[in-house]
């Protein structure tokens, strides 16, 4: 009746009604609730069994596991202490201790606990085999075996982060098909790799539509990141380096575009001025994470026309078992265009402008379970760049998603809803002197429905995501030269705009496990938002030492 909790309940409940003091039936009834992911109800049945047989080691171990699942750590610690005092040579005693150490973030001790549990389980099985004259067999997991690449399941959902790229860290997934000792080996193998230094590398190519030399942008980024766990996987430090090349086209090649660039409309082009075909540089960064605190500091690519110090701090304490508060303060590059990201030199004066940063504070509440989640939050930002008009942004968002299908715990389908609002004080989405070159409507609103399908089979892991909905935004009229001056042209303006239409994106990611320590992946995507279209592709590779 495994996997059929309703049928099991119908069988067990009449028997339990006849014999309410049966410890075996109470524990079986608790297992039914665990299959349903009702850990609190499972613990209620376990505690009834504990009241009847307080010294039974199986009952104590079951209570400890279910108490941990509902956050009653003190109950689990009491059970673990009793097991360690009275049954120190029982493998389950050390498995419980491993769960406690892992829950407390003592993962290096947890790894030792798991290895000790394995030794006891196999030694006990061997002793029984000798005593029973081979009537009982060793757990197949006790035989020495090599970790298989098909057993590894990376996290395929993490986004591309400017400066550090996409990482594909180690994850652990329980497999009910494994024997107890094989499960211990799987856990120990995961921890041995997760606690070792890891390396990730990407090649990302991204192309955004727009006029040549103005809004059009092609970027080539090669982020490389080394991650070093310290006391545990909850405490890590990462070092990143990212060579980057940006191409936008020549804004001076066409007279119409040239008049929209720098001070050309007022000053013309200086003799001998050369418009570079591409700009390049190397960004560096370091990131530290400890439990619910994450902080990073780094730079935009050194070698760009302008370079900025960027970084941030995020606090994400868990207020209750399912509720998290996420507060962020950060300074990030605005990567909408070459002007906003790298800065540029004005053909009319030789001066530099652009290189905009978003100085942002944001707060969000998130409530979630395995089945569904919801979130709501908002923030405020100040946009600053070299010789660009200062701007202000307000934002708000809410949404959620629900798992609508699951296949054997290896495949999941989620459906959601995202509501988005943001608005800027000024429209600076132009490329004349003082403008920032980034999308900045007075009001942007969108309602989007995302669908996500992820899964794992053999050596393959994947994630497919599509999102579609409706957007509407309004852009205010804005001065051609918002910093003032520039003669007659300084009093002219760009017209405003109000429009709406379809918005959305698609993303496909496939990851292949080459060996237990090496994995590689590919991603492709398309998005439509605001007034532009964007396509991107990413090659990813990850290495973690395999023991």
C-alpha cells in the first residue's frame, strides 16, 4: 500500500479502533500521515506510541525524525540523547544524530555521523549473517560501489547573475528505491562534494533589439566563479571574475541616429573622433553567505568607459516555518544599453556620460510550502550615473504559484501569477547628453502567467519555463538635454508615449551529468518586455571534487 495513503488508512483505522494501544499500528498510522506530508499528525500518533513504550528505540527514532520535520528540535534532541545513551551501536542512533547536526548547520559533523551509521549498519548485518548461518543477507549497499553520474541532481533553477553567472550547486534528493545503506551513501556523497570547493563557468551571449548605436546591445560574458564552503554549506565565500564584451553598433553611421546621440545635435562631431566598435572589460567580485545573510561587493567591468563599485546585502530570516522576510539593500549596474552599463564618450565634447547604477532598497514577504507559495513586496531606488540626470523609481509586486502535477518526485509542473508595477520620476530612455539610456516609464503594469516544468531522468536534468500576459506602460515627454543648456536644442523635447500589448518570455535549460563531479548545461531563451525583444544563450559547466 506504499504510495496509497487513503487505502492504508482504511485498513489501519478499524484495526486501531479494536486495539488502540498497539504501538505497531500507531507507528504505521503515523507513516500514512507522513506520506501525505502531514508531519504534525504523524507526530501525534508517534507520541501516543511513545507514551505506551517510552524506552523502545524504534519509537524514539520515529519521534525524533517527525519532531524535526515540524520544528520541535527539543523533542528530537531528547530522543537522540536517550538513543545515544542506551543504543550507541545502533545505526539509526547515528542517523538521527546526523539529521540533528545537519539541521543545526554542522554538516561536517553530519558527514562523520553518516559514515559511522553506515559502518554500524553493515557490521550489524554481517554479524547477523554469521549468527543466522547466512539466512539473512547484507544490505546490498554494504558492498563497495562507485558513485554513479546518473544519481546526481543539480539545482537547475538558479538565474544568471551579472558578474557571477549561473551556478549549478550540489543538491540532495531522497530516492525511495534505495536501501538504507545506499541512502546513507547518497547523503554522504552529496555532503563530501557540497563541502568541497566548487567551480562554475559560463559563456553567455545576449542580444537586445533597438536602433544601431543606441538601444541595440549584444553582450558576451564569460563569468567564472569559485565557491568555498567554510563551516558548512550555509557559510560560503565565492570569488568571481567576468570578462565582458559589449557591441551596439555605430551611432554616427546614420545621420538620424547621430542626432540622438550625445551632443551631436548641438555641437556636431569633433574632428578625428572615433566611435569604438566594441567595449570590453573584466568585472571582479566576492560574495559571502552565512545562513540567511548574504553580502557581496565587486565592480562593473574594469576597462569600460566608466566603472562602478557594486554590491549589496540581503537579509532573509525565516519568521515562521513557512514565512520568510527578505530585505535587500544594493547598488547594481543598469544593463539596458551600452550607455547605461559601460558609459560612452560624447562625440561633440569628448566628455564621458552614462554608467548608471540603481541604488535600491526592497522588502518582500514570502510564504511557501512544497505545494504552493505566495509573495508580495515593494521597493524604492535612486538612479545615478556620470553626467546623467538623477532619477527615482518605485516598485511593487505580488504573485504566487502552485504545483499542479508531480511525477514520481522527479518531475514537477507549476502554474502561477505575477503582478508587476514600477514607475520612474523621469523618462531617461534616450541617448543624448544627460539621458541614461535605460527603460524608465512613468508607470509600467503587467499581469503574467508563468508555467514551469522541471524534471530529472538518468543523467539529464531540465527546466522549461514560459510566461505570458499583458503589459501597459506610459512614458512622459522628456527634454532632449535634461541637464539643460545646449542652445535651442536644450528647449526641445522627446514626445511621450502610452501603449500596451503582449509580454512574456520562454526559457529552456538542459543539464547533463558527465561524471559525479562534472556537469554541463545549455540554455536558450527569448523575452518580450517594454519596447524591446531579447534573445540569449548560455553554456554552463560545473565541477565539484568527487570522493
